[in-house]
C-alpha cells in the first residue's frame, strides 16, 4: 500500500513534469530524490521493524484502523498469521498502576548520546513519524540502541492509574545486533505556553496520508525530553500491528507541556490513534525510584 502510494506520487510528479515546460524538469528530479528518502523512512515504521526482526517482508495489503471493523479488538485477525501477536500475552500499551510498581535500585539511568537531525516527517496514515538522522543512540540498561524515529499518539497510549494524557511521543530505538527495540515514551500535558520543540514544525506537519515534509533545518531530540528522566520499565510489544513482542519500554514519569492549540493540531491530523491498554498478565513494571 505504502509503496503504491509513493509510486502513485512519483507517477503524478512525472506526469506533471512532462506536461510542464522544460525549466521545471529540475522539480521532478527533486521530487524523485525526496521520494527515495521517503521510501527509506517507511522502513523505520513499526510494522517494518517487527517484520525485520522476524525476517519477514512487509505485507502491503493488510490494513488497520483505530475504530470500527478494522479496530484494535480485531487486529490479530486482520492479516492471517502475520498479526497474531496482537493477541499475545505481553502486549503494549498498559495501564501502569503505581502502587504495584516494583522498586529496583539496580536499574540504570537512561544515558543518551543524541545529536542533531534534519527534518523528515511522514504522515503514514496512522501517525506522524519523524525519522532521525543516523548516529544518535541511547544506552538503556547497559545496551546501546540506535535512535531511528519518533512519532506521536493522541491521547497517550500508556495510562497512569487509569489517567490518560492528551498525547505521548515514542522514541523508537533499535539494537544493531539483535534487532530488539527499546521505546522511550514521554507524556504531554496541556499547559499555557507553546512547546518550543513542537513549534519547530507545527506549521509543516503533513496533513494527509502519504504526504511528507523534508527540510535541512536541524533540531535536537533532547529538546522534547523533560528535565527528570525517571521512568517505568517493562517488557512489551509494538502498539501497532503486527504487535511484535520485541520491545523494552521506558515510560518517563515526568510529563512535558504543550499548548491546547498544539495538542489540537496533532489530534486534528492523527485523530485518536491510541491502542487501548492491554493486560499486564504475569509481567512486572519496575522503577529505580518511588
Ligand atoms: Zn507508538
């Protein structure tokens, strides 16, 4: 499906190029380069990462939604065997009940080694995905993970004692050797001021599925993180099909703030794109501090 959209875009770009005058041939070239970049971007999508781990190629004809007959309660049955993990026992997101969190002083702090990135935003029909320039990584529990991309959910996917924040950002990291993922989740709360990190691209967000925005303007992921990076950690899954159970989650306790207008902007584009919370089953949520 994604590939088809990009092919479609490319063909449209080509036709536009052919019917317009000679001088505009340059634009088609540029379009083409951008499309190659966008195809690269789609390899970092969550479904692709899950498939890559299992050595599967992405099926393009399966489709999911956040409501209706393709909604979360049906995901496990929408793609033959491919999305069966969505009915697994270690699924994400979860409701974190703080009274049941196990304190574990041996947990290491999140150590980040992030650098700047240029802007690459893709609207993949489910979320706004921001690809990160390679070279940034985080050390999580003594393992290095490359930062691949981050994306947003409105409202938050994880809940704290049943409370759902208006938005959550997921920083998706992958271990180069094992292919296992580590996702850092940060909550957004409504505040009076604009969030300066979000303001860097709030007017450039691609509104429709398959659209993207690319710019050489640089920004830094650290600017979205709160001062205090204390977190809850547990073993879970991707929160979109195929829901692969290959993710160690790091859900940061301290939220960051965004204005009502900013939160509304994201929600208007992505609609409600959170998966309902899943059963904890026999898993334990741990935290270094209370
Ligand atoms: Zn996510």
